[in-house]
């Protein structure tokens, strides 16, 4: 008799746990879809207008994007793929580019003042004449990057 009660209790617990997971998905899935939709609309706005200051573009795929002279000041681009993107003369002041892939990106004359590039991949990126004052480059991969003429905190120009 006790075995039967224990078995029923175990089954009820499994069913309730499954329902809890299902309810959790029902609650969080619409929120995730809304965030994804908002992000994709911000990506479209950026690609169409090159204006997206303060946008949430976390994890966005902007590989090979033409973002020359784009305004992305204060934008969240954490983990974004900007490989081979044209960001020449872009305003990325205060942007979060932590763990972003900027390999082979063109960042000539870009404003990266106070940007967070912690653990970003800047391998073979062109940063010629970029403003890097106050930029966090801790753990960033700068192998093969062109840093000619960059403005850094310890330079006076």
C-alpha cells in the first residue's frame, strides 16, 4: 500500500514539474520573442539609417555590414558579430562591444572613446587614427591589428 502511495506521489511530482516547465515557457517565451523582434527592428533601423544610439544589439549578426559613419554611441553590441564590417568614422563612444567579433573590421577614424572592448576579437582590424581614449581593451585580441595613429589616454594630440 505504501509503495502505491509513493508511486502516485512520484507521478504527481513529475507531472507538476512538467507543468511548471510548460508554464515557465509560456511566461518567458513571449518575452524572448518580443526582445528578439525589438532587436531585429533595431538591426533593420541601423542598416537603413546608420543611426542607432543606445540600441540593444546584443549578439546581433552584422557581419560585412556597411556601417560607415554610423552612430552607435552607447549601444549594446556585446557578443555581436561585426566581422569584416565597415565602421570607418563610426561613433561607438561608450558602446559595449565586450566579446564582440570585430576581426578584419574597418574602424579607421572611429570614435571608440570610453567603449568596452573587453575580450573582443580585433584580429587584423584596421584601427588607424581611431580614438581609443578610456577604452577598455582588457583581454582583447589585437593580433595583426593596425593601431597606427590611434589616440590613447597617454597621448596628447
